[in-house]
């Protein structure tokens, strides 16, 4: 399967870094040529498209040499190629750069913009846009937020420093604050701590779910939640502050929905309104904002604190 290239990486093209495919060593290879392998192993790309890429010199070996349609299957080698999505849907929103030095780039991401390439989006992603416009080929996010979520994203400028920043998140040494707009419920004891085991939903790979008590799984997610302000003509909504201790996929969205407080505009929770292949409705963004982030910089030793310039201004 495709995975990020190992360093030294090939140079990005128009901000897009190459994908890497590691070819297994096989005693009996079913593919006479590399083209046959690519067409069968990566069938989402039609054979004729792989043929055109090979003829155009857009598939390379690990030394950067182009491979062609007659190249035999390469046992145990890595090949590199650049993903392309024909008719990629444009995303009409831009990120704002809040901080940029030789180590870090911090941006305020809009709703609907993916952080990294995937699915139908390659060039219309935060990372590719920033690589292209700022000429930062080694740029890499040190954490992720959902495509639907707006707010702060921290990126490492230098590949050699990336792990030092990512380690902060793995070791939970980052203070993160989110805001959300969701229904109000009487009878909850604030502030509320939600702890559960999150796992992929077996019936929908693009969703997460909380494990049931009888599954016997230890908690792996924790969020602190408190209301900040009642909203709406009858106080039926509220603005909430969310402080995730862990960083599981869709954690805040699942925890809020499990409490009977689904975040306004959520297309996945508690029920699926839009699947991963459906076009989003830009008129109704998810009311979730990565509002603030703070940590001790492992490279400079300085205390870093960043606050989003955006605000959730939902009017029911």
C-alpha cells in the first residue's frame, strides 16, 4: 500500500510530495511488468492512467530514475509517483498564517479544508497550498484536525525537527482548547469529564464509536467539557469549551454526541448525513473551532501560545 517516502525524499511538484509504494518480494510474481502490478494493486487509478504516467516519466525508482511501461516487476524496491485527482473540487476558503519562523508555522485553518492530501483532495489541502505558496518543501503538520473543523494547525518547517514537536503531542504536553456550539441539556454536572474507549465503527470506516462496557476495553480518550454561554431565543443551544486530554480521531465529536450534545452542523454524528464521497454544504459548517494551543517549544525552550482569530457565530 502507499506510504510516505523515506528520506531523502524526492522534491515536491507544485507543492505535492510523492507517494511511495513498497513492492514485496515474491517467489512467484503474478505481474510481468510494473504496469501490471500498479493496475491491479492500485485499481482506483485506471490502467490507462498508469500507462500515461509511466510514459510521461511520472513514476520513479528510489534513485529518482523514471520507469516506463516496459519496466519488469521490481522485487523489494520502492517506487514513487505523484497523486493527481482530475476535476478536484475547489475549496473557496483560505488559511491565515499566524506565526512563521525557522522552526514553526502556525495557521488558522478554515472549515472544509483538509490538512493533508487524501481521497478527492490533493492540491486543495492546507499542506500542499502552504508548501507551494511559501516554498517550504519539508513542511509537515505535527498534529491533525478534521477537515470539517476550523482553527489552529501547527506545522514543522524542518524535517529534522518534526519528531521533537510531534513528541509533545504523543506525550500529552500540549494544552489544547476548542470551542463548540451544541444543544443545551439540563441536569448535567459541570465541568464534565468524558472518558471512554474510541474505536473505528465497523459499519462505517469513516466514523468512530464508543465501545460498550461489555466489550471490556480500557479507556483511551478523555475530554473535559464546560458550557460558556447559553444561545438561541430559548436557550436551546450553548457555546462549550472543550479540553481534550487525548487526541483520538473525531474524539470531541463522538464525546459530545454520546452526551446527547451533538455539535451543530456535524455531518457524521450522531447519524450520517453526508458520507466521505459526498460534497459538503459550505453554508452549514461544523460548529467546532480549535481555539487555542500552548506548549514549551522543544527546540527554542520558549513558551508558545497561539489563539485563533476566528469565532463561531452560529445563529439558529
